[in-house]
């Protein structure tokens, strides 16, 4: 596992999740003040990045116009991706 900045547009979010907009707004304020403290988790499968957690942090950074987001990256085979999608 490694930590790196990944372009937000390069992260696929295959599962829809309705975020709590008050939480997103609070995170936006916090990120503007002190930066993103906790990276989001992504799977790297065959060179593609997939995000399944950190939905509020992802949306907050996106809405703030950040081009990249700090990620905890775990390489995985397609079989692991399929388990996340099941």
C-alpha cells in the first residue's frame, strides 16, 4: 500500500452514494483551513483507480476545485474489484 496524490478525475466511483450535504460543507471548511487530513482509500486495478470509501472527502475536494486528492492506494486484481461491486 502506498500514499499518493491522484487526479480526482482519474478515480472511478462505480457505486452511487447519497452524501450528507452538511457533512460535505463541514469538510470543505476544514479542508480549506487545514487541508485533507485523512487520505481516501482506492483500489488500483490494471492501472485504473476505483474509490468505494471517502465519499464525503472526495465530494468536498471536488467541490473545492482540487485537481488531485491524497489516496491510500492498494493494488488489487480484478477479482477483488468484482467483490466490491457485488
